[in-house]
């Protein structure tokens, strides 16, 4: 830590000056931050002007997801909507969205009184009645728990902290009101007792009828002496046994949530001179890891977004987030990764019919509405990377049949031009993808390379290793022949055979280590034709954006060695997502989904640093290539407490006085250093 503290201030000044100048040169929009980073690693918005403002955030636990929409109006009064999703409480027929969901508005809450005057918590439309006390919001903070700091009325009598969070392991979300007497006289506070329940129709309920309940906890009258506090809570829960309802302890649930957030934060810590990158990385870890649901088929990571729960997809789970979990040190994340691949493996078949794109409804049924989206390439890519990185020989052996089956499926779909065909891509027909697309082929290419590395670790025949390597070489050449093109005078790629407009997914070769057209591709990605205020447009001339392509692109540009340019756009993107108008996580898309905080995108964000900035490429169960991209104005950067390759270790990259790069691996009391030229690769064995 000391090495960071010694130069942090001067480095930050140089860094932000450099980034500001470079951003101006790139014509990036000026950002006006709404939020600020706090000492505890959270972010806070101090309510002042620029009102009204509205936003939404999602928070998840093993049995629940809480989507909070909030709006602060000009008087500083809040309007909050809580949508609570219960992923394992299902309706019939089985499909992706058959979970039960219930939305609770402010006017459904029990009323709170201060000295017998009504506390008005929502003044969005009706105003405050004479004699009522308005709840005026002072600030909002986020760090796994949403906390709203407010005061009762215009004169300080009672301060109120309002907290919203999901339970870690129960079908339960909690909203707490902590009232503190800040006056010099006793104050009487009270909350009405409330219990209201709704039960689903038994004919359309899966297993049994489900009951959703809103209930008060610690309601009643309390006299607060000066400085004293009292807490009222509202609980939103689901049960199949409403007559034997267990009591709820909101304070204990909050402690468990805080403990879970700390567990997620502790491993895999990013340290750079850029506090925005460090903080957004930490936030992305929360969203990527919290959205794992305990189902009857085991732990299933789910995207969320009010639509996608207790279900897995070949792209979101197998390709995007599971390889991240192999670095994360989170036991539940790793269980979900192995379970993801196990569930997909159930659909292998001797006829080589495609594995479904998605397994939904706690594993009871599937969705395959877009046909083969290149799903086998997605699964092979993710499973092979996960197997290598996890460093567990038993896991690798279990995953090997799935990896080889998916590779064989892709091989059987190679056309006469030597590239893999598919019905669609991960956008499922929203944008054209032709008969063969660049994304599927790049994923297959990387999967072949990983399979070759893995076959050595499993001590398989040298012919198997050679076969995968040779297939990768052929495919790389065919990708160049089939997809290589000049579009708008950029020497880059066409996304499919007849494509003549720039597409965001031209970044995929860079992310998979194909740099033949890197200059033209990078220029195209950051050109006005593709780059927008929110990252990459899906297609040149269109307003639609999906963060996933921007996240892959930023990683790929770093891997290609365009460090300064990548850092400028990465800082811009991270600042917008962390401190801007819609915070604090990477998002799915717009206009579709209204920028939902789908969770796997946060895993992709973390992989920008792991695989891009630090250049980690797994090559064995206990070894990896490291091609770090240390920005010229940084002296040092580190990824600490990495859990990967069968070990726990810190990785530090530092600039020496002669311009060379020192890579340091600290494992327990053992330290190994590697000295390389900038841009070179170190071959590291743990």
C-alpha cells in the first residue's frame, strides 16, 4: 500500500490532466458528475439542484431481487417504486418470465407520524397537506445497500435514514426507517401496524399457491429523548406457508447483507492511480456476484432486469460471467459456474443437435427461440477458459466432454469458405448476422486455443493438441479471408458476408488475440460512426447500444496495445456509469430494457482489467501468459488477492527507471519477479 500512497496525489494530477486533454482531442462529451466517491468505497449524491431526477437500481440475493425506481422532485421529496422478484416462486406454464413479481408504491406503506403529525414521504403529485411534515431528501448513497438520508420538515426535528436491500438467503426485501431525534426535547414517533397479503391462483401456481406479503416490523409508538433513535421496518416477502410465517429481524438481515458485500469485495482488489476505475471495478464485482439464485437445480447466475431469473444463457452465463468467477474467489460464484456448464451438458446428444440457448424455470425447461446463436462456440469458449483458470483438475475433467462436444458441433457447421455458420448471434435477430458471423467464429477460434492448452494439462494425446492448434490456424486465416474488409475506409471487418456498415462486434478479433487489422478496427471503434455518448452503437447510424460490445472492445483494444487510447475511453465510460445519470453498474442496452443493470455485463467489465489491462491469458491449470498494459503516466498497478490457477496471489506491475516493466507475483511469503520490455509477455507459473 505504501508505494501507492507515496505517489498517489502527484500521479492523479498528471493522470486526470492527461485524460482531460486526450478526451478533448477525441471529442468525447463533457461529463457533469451527479455522484461522488466516498471514503468507504461507496458513492453518494448530495441533493442540490438539477432536479427533478430519476433513476433505478437492482439488488439481488439468493431468493429475491429488489428493483428500486426513485425520483427526487424539485422540493427534494422522493417517489420510490419497489418491484420485488421471487425467482423460485413460479407460475404455470413454465417459461423464462414465470417467476412472481410484485410492485409496491409509497402509498401502500404504513403511515409514520411525528408528534401526531403525518410524515409525508411522497409529494410527487399531490403536495403536502396542511399540518403534515414533508420528508425532504438530503442525500442518497449506494454500496450494496441503498441509503436515503432525509430530514422531517424544514426545521430539524427528526433525521431519517431510509435503507432498502434484499435478504442474502431468504425470499425477502427490507425497507428500514431509522428516526433520530436531533432536537433538544422529547419527540413521539409511531408507525401503523400493517400486514397485507396476496395469494396466487392455485390452478396457475407451480407446486402450490404463492403468497406475497407486505408487513410492518417494530411498529407502534416510541418516545425518543434527544439523541435517541428508533427503527421501523417494512418487509416484502413471499411464502408458500403464510400460516406458519417466521419472524423477520431486519437488523440481522442488514448485517448479513453487509457481510455478503464484504465477502464479495475482499478478493480480487484492483489498485490503480485512477479512483474511478478502482471504484467501478468494485461495484461491478457486487452486481456480477450478487445475482446468483439458489434454485432446485443448484446455484444459477441470472441476468435480472425484472425478466431473467433462475435461468442461464449461453452468452451471459457461459461466455461472459463464469470465466470471471474463476478469478473472483467467490465460492458461490464458482458453484454457479460449474452448475451452468453442468446444466448445458445435459443437452449434449449423439446427433449433434444444438444445445438450447437458455435453460429456464429453475432448469425445468428451455428457450431456443432464435435457433443456434453460435451457442456452442460461446459455451466452449467460456468453459475452456474457466477450466484453465480455476486450476482444478477434477473440474477440468468434468468440463472436457462439454468443451469437446461443442467444438465438434462447431466443426460440423463449417461452410465451404472455412468459417462456422449459425442461425443468429447473441442479439437474436435484432440486427442482421448473416449465415456466418464474426462473433461466433472468434469465440470458436479462442475456444480451440484454450482446448489445446487444456488437453496438455489432461495429458491427452499430442494429436488432440495438435489438431486443435491446426484448426485454430486454419480458422484464423479463413476469418481474414471471409470477414476482412474495408468499410468507410477503415481496414477492419464486415460482421457477415454482405455487411457494408460498421458494427460494434468488429472488436471481437481483438478480444480473442487476432490483431491483423487492429489499427483500422480500433480507429473504426472510436470513430464518430460508432462511438456514442454511451459507448459503441450496435450498428453505424443507429441509436441502439449494448454495453456488452463496448466492454469487449475496451478489453480488446488494451490487448492490442493501444493503451492510452483505451484508457481514455475506459475512464470516460466508467465515470459515466459510476458517477453520471444512471449508476452504478454497467448496463444491458438502450432503448431496449431502459439500461437495466443486467449482471453478467458487470463480469465483462471486470474482465477488461484482468484480461486487458493486466493481460492475463490462461495457458494451464497453474500458469498463464501476462502481457500487462501499464499506462505511461502510471508507475504501478496491482490486482491483489486473486483466486485462480489453484492459488491465491497478488499481481503487481511496476515501471522501472529504465522503462522496463517489473511483474511481481506474491504468493504467501514467496515472491517471484519477471522483468520484461513494455508490450512483451511474461510466462508465469504459479
